[in-house]
């Protein structure tokens, strides 16, 4: 795409600060009404917003902006931020995701064994109100591919709803801590686990599966918020009836059109082990009444074992939340060769685009591209590289097909060298934030490359079904991580903070005070000027940060910021004493990008709360 | 003893503040010279002192005062204290003991697997300089009676010297982190572990054994600081030649005089399983050149299985550090019936006592008595109850024998009810601090009682050899813990901060700013006015505090305070999810005193550093 033909419609910052234009007063949906955002750009319309001072959904809002209008903490005073509360979870494993804040109570979901802890924000030291212990099946610990993580809960209908590693979804009374219902959504004996945060839209709780490295056939399961009873299941592979592709489905691109592609784009039966798991983030747009999510890598990692496009792996889906029926699907990487799991967040915003307001879906991808889609149709409006990428030259926006460099394709029994990015991607699942005040997307990015060999592998249920041998190492340019501000309309970086040693592996928070927050694998929690990229403040937490910061207003009216500190997950597992960095193939090859991590930090597990 | 006959010689505080008298300029011994202490009472002479701004020994000084003259942080400004650094150890087990600070580097010893972590105090976030990993035998984890704790290291001769749980003593170059020597001092196959911090006096490294609940015969082993070669071993039971009782020995009391009492005060051979382990704190007095320590409970806990005084269990020993030869021994509890392990610290100070300056040894005891001994002779000068005590009426200071209430004695197959204090004592091993400015001893105290049945038990090497069934519960008065200031001369409490819910199970730090620091099992770290007992500041750390605060001067000239947060140990193990509080006999009966601990805190493991 010719970037110059794209009209620049984001108002310059000087103007927006003067104007303070308020836009986007639309109907609210449940607790997700669109708040007035002081200083919001006129060119941007927020689809949903973080409720006043609370944090009730994984991303704060349905749209997955992770933007809160709270502005007590701003670029001037953030230097005075200090720790006001710390709570250990007692579990030295990866603390991904984020807590919730509802009505003066904070809710923390721990890694396995997935306790839910309610903290009273109205009292000094934030004492525990209650702990709910679901006691999941311990076999899940052995089955989980990449540490025993959990990415959080949703609040809905007076309940805290989240998944346990053994595939139970539990609903817990937010006041009493009593279990209201519990529903098993999958079988750990076939290698399925559940790590993602459910999203609740009206009456429907949606949650997806993990297990792409164990031949698990990906799916999203929908449950009734009142009873926990199953409403629908949408698989990522198989015949249309399993994928919930019906008469309302219309794929934008011809490549994604046709009957039963989830079956016919595979060798016979391989789709049954075909991955396409859904372990990232769900977003929702009340206006179009569509839920969006991306699917993971196809199984196995060895592409020679699965000729064909392997639909619907690495695909963005739009579905009706009530019925689960797909509206559209756009496969981003046909016949994946690199584990470019595209379960990343999809940020729904309305924005001026080439002269007119459009309903966009922003998908910063593991492929190393930021995709801007039309969320009504699935059309790719732009795809721009945000980190070094060599597996594909670009995307043909007419066909939706990437121009793959065939020399970077992977085959059985031979090493393909210097593929960029590595399987950990231009970014991983850790979510971006989008500020309607700056119009910028804040991306926690990686710059790593890999050597990759396809391996013939046989399937044994519930065991690794990987099919590859991979080693990773830092990408070109002398850095591995970059926290960056991205201009969507221009398709380019505005500023970036590079990390020579480690990928950036935490989520991001943007605020009305024009401060963006993120963490490093070494444990620094940072506040950055959203416009200039200047680091305004930082605090070294006890362990590496791979969780997502949130902000809220306390019962005392003060603004707080909270984040988990606790290294782990796929990349962070390199910090565990049980994993030797001498083995360059360990943990699917990430060890080569984690040199020095054992010295730089140590496992831990704690919630940190900060305030002025 | 008639308290009224004891002359009150501590200067009143108003006077001492005016006077600011400096006393006690004596010869230094190594890095343990006696500093000038502004505001020190004229009636007190410090035997040794914390070196300027550092913390090189477990208790800061040889004398075990845990008093630092640093006074930047004082009663006026301590309210501004804030967290400036946190480091997770990644080990959610009891973090007892304290770090060291030597020449701008902090040294942290973790619980098993006993890593030694060096932190650079000159850089932001206190980054890790190096980690030394001794990789102890994992069998030690199973053998340790009461969590896999470690109580710290000593600095000497350019080395950090500490013990690993599997009974190795290691010496690590303080600059490079390279192991200089490693010496095995005992056999985990017989149930021996090592948890205490060694003390180094000139050329001699001394360390004691743990394992009183597994029939381990207690001992102190001395090693050469240069080579790690064994110099002497002093057993707590057995013939005089094993106990290193020779011609220089003179016990003050007739009850402690006689040949081979460590053998003859037992039924034949029982002394071989007789306990008297040494897992607490060593102190040293350069003037008398004596090392002091207390020995633990006799084995088994069932007194009917071991008629006799059971020497030298529950005994204070004074020894020559070079030869190990005992100078005196005073058994505090003959024929123990209650597990009154007396491994508590012994604080060496010179003080006006009944009209003349005397060389004292202060021993706040698990028995519920504060003992003041003459450290030249072992004479008990006073023994005053500091918490509810009913096992004995008092001590006859002429004979050194407690007036035991025979109805509180324990026997095989029958429950003795309402014994106070419980086996966890009026205090546990967590150390007091003594301020030469206030003349007060600051005691982390418990108020718990117990029901206790003796059980016939057989010995199997390396397995529990307990011989009792115990349940514990809160003592009289509606509280379980008390942080208290104790007037030694008056033998009475000056002020106390009572904790309704939990025992106080952290060590104490006293400072030249008249601030004393301690922590709670819920995780509060508190600064208290040393004179009034007013809580001036508190911060809720991530986990319960059972470690010992220290203070030091950073490379930037600022005063810092540091403490571990990480619940565990004997009592704190109740916070672990693996231990059900429903079992009132679990963890040797402490569960009845720990109701609510799982809600109040969670396991963790982190170093916290605070500054203004």
C-alpha cells in the first residue's frame, strides 16, 4: 500500500489540547457506556469506555482500548507516584493479565491454583475480604504448555467470572465469594487448558481454549451468565456447522470464501488436531453487536505435515455473541510456517480514515504487522510492519494475501535460518493501549529472529505435538524489546523506548493524564509521557512484569494504578531455576533471547498498587 | 526475687536526652569496634557495636543488640518512609533472618535452595551483581522440621559465610561470588539440618545444628575461616569430652556441677538422641572472649521417656571461641516438659546493676521469663515473667532452679491442660533489640497456651521423633502477640502493642533515631517510638514478616531500612495452602493460634528496602 495516499486525519496535538473536543456520546451497553473523554481527538469515536473509575472487564472496556479517562495522575505529578499497597499471591509463576476493580473491591485471580482474592480498597493495607479457592485438577499443571498462567476475570451480573486452568469456568458472587456456578468446557486429557479471561456480553459468557502445542482443536464456548449452561461452541477448524459459519457469514476476501474451508483446507483429518486456539483477548462492539477475536497457530508447527491454508487458524473472526454465528472471517496467515499465533487483542475504534469515519479494528500482530481492518466487513485497510519482518514483503490489500518470501518457509528436516520475527512475534499476547487523546497505539514490542526446522511428529493425546525445533536470538539493530507509540493513519512509529536486553512482555495502560504505563521483564514499572515517549517515573518491582497495568478511582476519590509483578509465561519461564539457559532449544527456543534474565530478576508473584 | 530490692540505675529519659553522655570507648575487635552512641545512657556500656552504617553480622554486632546508631530516620520524619526497592527471591517460604550490608553491597541468603544474591546498592533498583547457587541436597527439604528457612550469613575475611539446609557451610568471595570453601558439618540422613546464621570470631566460624524433633544430638561446629577445616565440635549432650567441658569449666550452680552430666542426667543412651540443638543466635563478648548460645529442647518431647535433668538441653553455654572449651553452663529448664527450646539470643551489655557495673547477658526466653545473667559466671541475676506463665512460679536465684507447678508437668498418655506459655514460648527465636539510649529491651512476644500429651515414640533415624500431641490456643487477656518494651532493671513492661489475632513473629531493630522497627504476621512493617510505643508509621508488605529488620547507610549517604517479607517457619507455615487449619494437631499444634492467617496474608518472598 502506498502510505502517501492515505489521508492524515489525526488532529495535531497542539490543536487537540486547545480544542478538548468531546465526541462520541452514544448509547451505553450495560456498564460500558461511552464516557466523555476530555481532550479526545475529534477524529476518533470511542466504541465503549472504561466505566468511571472502575475496571470491570479484562481490558477495562469492550473495545480493548485499555484507556481510562482518569487524569489525577498526569505528566507533571507522576514523578511522585509511590507504592501504597503490595499483596503477595504466594505463587512464583507468571502473573499475566490484570485485576478488576468493582465498587471499591479489587479482585485478583492468581496463576494455578487460580484462587480469587477480594481486597477491600476502603481500608488501610487493602485487607483480604475473602478468598475463593476453586481447587482445579492438578493435572492441568503438567498439561499447560507455557507456565500455569491466567489472564484474568470479567465482572457481570454481580459475579466475578473466570476460567481455571483445568477448563472450568466459574462464576463467584462478587459480594460473598460464594460459587454461583461452575461449568467444565474442555478435557485436560487431550491437552486442553484455559488461560484467557472470559468476556461477558449481556447474557453470554465467552471463553476460548489453549493447547495449540498439544494438537487441541481450538474453540470458543459461550455460557449463560445466570446458570453457566452452554449456549454455543464455535470451533476454529472443521465443517462450517462446527465453526458456526451459516447464512449470515460473508468473508471479504475470495480466499476466505467457500464451503467447509475449515475442513477442506487441510489434509484429511488433520483439522481435528489443527489448533486455531483462542487464548488471547475478546473484544466487542455494541453498535455492530459483534465479538472479535483472533485464532492461534495451526497444529503442528511443521507446515509440511498440513498442506493447505489450514483455516481457520491465524484468523480474525467476527461473531454474533448471542448465537455465535460468524459474520466474517479474515485469515491473516494462510498455511502458517512460523507459529504466528494471532490471538492478539483487536481494538475497536471509529476513526477518520482516508477522509471518512470508519469502524476500525486494530490488530497489532505477532506477524510483525499492525493490521487495520474494517470491523464491519473484515477488509484489511492497512498492514504495516512495526518491527523487523522478513517472512513477508507486505500484504496485498486487494486479496488479503501476504507476499511471503519462500526462502523463509519452513520444511521437514531442514533448518530455515534468520526468520524475523521469531515465533514470539513482533509482539506477544500482551495487550496494547490506545489513547483517544493522542490517537496513538502503544505497543509492547519484540525484535527477535529464529532458526526453525520442521520435524515429523506423531500424535499422542494430551502430550506435546509440536513438530519443530526452534532457536531464537535478538533481531537486527542491537535491541530486543521496544515500547513504542504507533500512528495508525501514518502507519509509522512516533517514538520508541528500546530495551537492549529483553523483549517488552507486559501490557499497557493509557490514561487521561497523558501517561502510559508498562513494565519490563527486569521488573521496572514505568510511566511514560504519552506524547513524547519520555520516561517520567519508574519503580523496580520485586519480579519481572508480564501483567497488564490498570487504573481506578479508590473509595477515597484518589486515582490508583495497579499491576502484577511476577515473571513467567512462555518467555519469562527462562527466569525459573528449573530451566537451563544453556539449552538453546528449551521452552520452544526462547532461551537465546533471555540471556541474563536469571541475574536480572527472580520469580515472584505480587500485586502492586501505586498512588500519588 | 524481690524486685523492690533491685536498685533502679537507668537514668530517666529526660536526663539522658539532655546529657547525651558518651561512654564505652573500648578496644575494637575486627570490624566490631564500639562506636560512640549519642544519647547513650551513662549506666550502659556497649560491648560491641554495629560498624558505621553497615550490617556485617547477623545481629549487626557481636553483642546481639541489633542497635544501630544511625539517626537520619527519626521519630519526627519516619512518617515519610517509603519503599525504594523490592526484590523477589522467587521462593514462597519463610524468610527468617536478615541480609548483610558490606561496602555498598547487600547480601541476601534465600530459604532453600539457599542462593546468595549480591545487590549493588549504588545503582537504581539495586540490581543483582551476582548470584551464588550452592544447590544443596534436596533431601534436606523433606527433613527440615519447620519450613526450609535460613537465618542469614556473616561477613568475615572478605567472605560471606553461611550454612545451607543440608549442613554445608559455604564461604563465598564477597566481591566475585566465587565459592572459596565448602564444608559438610552433619548428616541429613539422621535428620540434621542447618538453619542458623554462623558467627565468625577472628579465625573461627561457628555454626550449630537443627533437628530437635528428629532425635538429632545438638552440636556447634567450628571451622577455620581461611580453609573451612574443622577446628572443634562441641556437643550439647554426652560425656564432658564431647561437650568440651574441661579444666576451665565452672558452673555457677551446684545443679550444673559434676562429671559427665550430659550423659549421667539421662537414662542410658537416651542422650544420643537428646536434642539440645543450637539453631538460634550466637553472641560474643570481646572483653571476656566468650561466645554465648542457648541449646534447644531435649529429645523426645515426652519427658517420661527421659528421666533426669537432660543436660545440656535448654542451657546457656559460654565458650572460648578458639578452643570451644566451655567456661560455664547454666541449665534454665531441667527435665523440660514443654519444648521450651532456649536457643534465643543472648544480649551482652555492661550495665549498672544493683549499684555496680556488671557484665550482663540478657536472655528473653521461650519459658516466658526474661533472664538477666552475669556473663562471667552464668549466675542468674533476675528472671521475670514478661507474658502469662504458669508452668513455674518463679526462679530461685540461689539455686537457679525454677519452682515448677507439678500440675503442669506432662506425662505419657494423659493430657495436661492450659499450660502457659505454649511450646512457641513467650517469644520464639525472633530476636529482640536493645537500645543503649533508652536502656530498654524490645521484645517480639507471644501469649499462647497449650494442651500437651506425652506419647511413647520409637526412633527411626531421619524421621520425626516427637513424642507428643499438642494443641495450642490464645492465652489469657484477649491477645496473642505483643511488641513490648522491657525495663531490665525494674523487670517490667514499659509499654506494649498488643495484637489480638497473631503472635509477633519478627525480629526487632533499634536505632539512634529512637525508632524501633518490627513486622507482623499480616505483613505490616512498623516504626514505633522507642520511648512511648506510639506507632509512627506502617506499610503493608506483600506477605507476613518473620524476618529481622536491619538499617544501613547507602553509598549515597542516606539511611535505609530493610526487611524480608515472606511468611513461613514453624508458626507461619499455617499460611501455606498445603496445611489445613482444621487439623488442630498439625504443625505441632500451632494451627489453633493461627486462625485467619490464610485470609490475612499469603506466602511470598521478597526483600523490602525503605528510605525517606
